[in-house]
C-alpha cells in the first residue's frame, strides 16, 4: 500500500518547513529540477491538506532570505529562496484562475483550443499509466507516482506533456489519473499544470514547445540514478544508454540481462515523428495567430 513518507499533521508540517528553510531552500534554484536530489520542500501535501498555510511558508522563506541580505551573502542563496517564493505565488495564481474561471476544470482556458481533437489511443493510455512507454524518465516517474503517491514537479511536466503531445491523449484524462494517485492533489494546481503542459491554459507552454523525454532524462538525471531506482530492469544499463536503452547493441543487452522488447519495452512512439504531428494539429487551429 502507498504510505505518506513525510511527517504528518501540523507539527510534522512545521518541522518539514523549518528543515527546508534551514538548508535546502538555499540550493533550490540549482537542485529543484533534479529528481534524484533532495532539492524540493515536499510541503505540497501539507498545503493541500491545510496543515500548513501559504502565509506560513512565505514567512519562513522571507525570514530565511533576511539572513542572506547581510554583506557577503551568496547571491545564489538568495536566488534559491526567491525561486521557491515564486512557486508559492504560482500556486496562488492557479487558485485565483480556478475561482475566476471555473470552466477550466472541464474546458480549455484558451478558447482557441476548445475544439482541439484528441485521438486518445487506448494502447498509448495503457502504456503511459502502466509505466510501459519505453522512455525511462517517463516510466520511472509513473512508477514513483504509483508507489509513493507523489511525483517530482519537473517529472509532472514531462509526463503530462508526453501524454498530451506525444501520445495524443486528452489532458483531462491525465489530470483525472493524477487526482486519483497524488497524495498532495490540489485541483487548481493540477488543472493549471496539465493545461500548461497541453498548451491550452494560462501563460501555457507554446504549442510548439514539446519536451523531448530522452533529452529531459539526460539533462536532469544524467547518471540515471532516479531512473534505476524505479526501473530495476535498467539497473545494469551503462550511463551512455540509460535514457536510450533501445540503442544498446544486442550483445550488450545479453551481457547485462536487459533485452529491449522483453525485459524493458521499446519506445511506443518515435518522439520526432509525433512531435511534428502535434505541432501541425495545433497550427491548424490558428495557433500561429498572435498570442
């Protein structure tokens, strides 16, 4: 069974906040996108449950920043604190958007995409939710979600964009899946994040910005530490192939006991091909018009 792996209740939340603002917040800007690093606060469940308030978090961060304004304080430290405060503001922004535009729960915020068609291939949907896409960073992220009830924020963006842009599955389907599995589920943030990834929301990713799951893995999990933690089949895969295991020579696959197509699936889609199709789909709706 999935169990919350952080201290619970108001006391637990305050302890977690104190520990984060006493250390990791200073490196937040540098480490927040690395899923294998302890670089994020893990306070989202407390914020969602109400055991901590955004004001408490802001006050603690502001207090931490006050100690960095002394002469000689590292600018990188201040940048980390400011970046985390920025994330708190994004959270409140999405709550405001949901309050003012409640239709976003079911419809695209950007009305130009109200008629955007989604093919919703059942095989693609099944592969994504069962961590069998053949793209390690995607599959490891989905394993993290299903076994811990939480997913690193960078991975939420990568998996959401992959489902909507590469696999052509409606963002509402993915949003509902996250709602079912996330212990820190917050409707405003979740809907806002999914619409951002699908390029249908407020200040969304441009429709032509489609994250390459291989490059994302290589950039933020260079040595495969995170991927190997959640995908044991890839444990012995060399660093050079950990995010592209299908490129391993057959002899190497046999040597390390990881046969692609048997022990780990081949990519369900060719990213470059589906990327072009996705861009054309958005363009047909007049996405090239001035935003």
